[in-house]
């Protein structure tokens, strides 16, 4: 990692998934264009929110999940960290350009907060700027952990109270 590249850490708690994903995708693409390989780490993926009524959101994600063949694909993830990463991937030129694929390699999404990122951040890491994407909670929303539970994800891996 060269000296101009940075690692941005975002906390997904109470963040709307689409706003967070588009902001992260923009950072990753700009990092690819400038050649400094900025990295992004998103923590607490299970606490990110999807706006809308519970019934409509569950139906949408269930439809995406059941769109595939169980063994042949295309596969849609059930775990909250994989759903969030897939959402960011949808906002990158992943299929069309190699820059989109290499930008996605610079993204890490985790369930919960790793021990080395709680408290003070290590050298070379900084908190991402969320002032432009932070909104108050919508009236109707569902947390990504609940969506994963509805899709049948192994909840022993998610843990926590979401």
C-alpha cells in the first residue's frame, strides 16, 4: 500500500443501505481513477437499514433470492455483509470494466466491529465522511439483519441485537 492511499472506515449502523453503498462506490471508483488504491471497510453491516414497509422489503429480497436455481445460480447472498457488498457491486462497473472488479477488491464488509477497529483506529485508517448521506430514520424501515433472518441465513454467525 503506497503512502497516499487511505483506508476509510464506515459504521453502517442506522445508515440507509443505498446511500451508503453509492457513497462507498464513488470513493472506490475515484481511488481507481487516481491510482492511489483507497480502501473501504464497512463495519456493523447487520445494522444497516432498508427503507420501506417490512412486508414490501421482505418480498423484494425474497424474490431476488428465489430468482436462481439452487445449484446453478445466479446466486444472491443471505448474510448481511454479503448483501451490502453485493449492493455496492451493483453500483460499480463490475461487469463492464476491470477497474470495477479491482475496485471491489478494495472493499471489506464485516458483521459487527472487529477488535482492531473499535476505539481508536490504527495508523492509515480514518473514519469516512458521512455528513452528506446521514438522514434521520425513516418511519418504515427494516434492518439488514432481519432481512437475512427472513432469508434463512445462519443467525449464529450474525449474533448481536439488530
